[in-house]
C-alpha cells in the first residue's frame, strides 16, 4: 500500500463516478507503462536499469540516447502522477476498505484495474446473478482453451497483464508471509514439479508436444501457479464486491447442478 492513512469509503452515489475516472486513469497508465517499455528497449535497458544483453541492428548514438532518456524520464513522471491519483481514488472505494486492505499482497493499481474494467452487470446471468467464470474469462484467466479459440479476442489484455504482474509479486513474498494466494502459488509449483500428468508445451525449436509437468520448463510451471493464484483471487474479489453491492453470485456448476460443494 502506498499510504498508511485511514481510508473512508465513498457514498454509493459517488462510486460509479470514481470508477469512471479510474477507467480513464488506468487507460492512460497502461499507455505510459507501454511507452516506458519501448523507451527502455530503445536504450537496451531492463526494468531494473541493468543493460540488456541482446544485440541491436542500430548504433546507439549519444543524440538518440539523450532523446530516449528524456522521453523515459517524462513518462516516468506522468506515470507516477497518475499512480498517486489512482491510489487516492482506490482508497475511497468500499472494496478497498472492506476487502483489499486485508489481502496480501494487494495494491491500489490492481484494485483500480479491477474496479474500472470489470462490470458485474455484464457478467451476470438472466437471473441477475454474477457468473464468476465470465469475470475470469474477461480478465484473461478463463479456461486455457480460450486463448486458442478462433475469432476476436474475448478478454481485456491490459487487465490480464496487470493481474499477471500481481501474480508475479507472489514470488517476492517470504516463506513466513501469511498469504492465502502465496500458499496456493507455492503449492501448485511444488505439485507440478513432481507431477507425471502431461501438459502441452510449445517450443520454437521442437514445436508443441505433450510432456510430464515435472519435465516442463520452470517458467511454464511458474506461470501455471500464477494463473491458479489469480483465479482464486478473482473468486474472492467477485464474492466480496458482489456482497458490497447487494448482488447474488451464481454457485459453481458442480454445486448448482451436481450438488457437489467444495469445502
């Protein structure tokens, strides 16, 4: 969290205005972060400031370097300004004061993306119940086969990217951190590292083939663990937000139609 001050939730009448403003801010923030990546690549810099090792087909002249450094500095300034406004607005939302402050790890930027871009009304069925699978699909964390489905992309790319960044933050938590999602992340990584169950792994050199999870690339197993942790966080987020807005959530298929309820 960027602030230790006590946040007071805005009245219900103001929440939609806050979400509308956040929608503009996260759009601009996404653009600035994309520009920053482009400028760093032009300067052959990693995110941490270290030099990239990849070769480039152009000569990095002093004039070009100075220009790119100026653009990077300016985009950093703009992104920081927007980030502060996003944090101030996020702190006024009930989802922050009633749920997010107790979630480890959870930051204002991730909450802002979710609140600005996820529409629970659009994700509801004909009975007005929020369908969690619709939210996860919109966020880019629905069934794995979705990404290979033909036709127009069915998820929000900027939201998926931000949620992946949140998932990567789980790696930085210490072993002693009491985080439900960190435990899920570690558990999935360990399970797959010892699993004989097959998974389709794609390679530019060898193409696509099925191999045991334990033989998959470490990065593949890490991404699978991040994906599961994000999916679980989205379930909790939707349930919390729906409760705050007085909405009902549709039970999972197995529970509603098969009578199987996971404890």
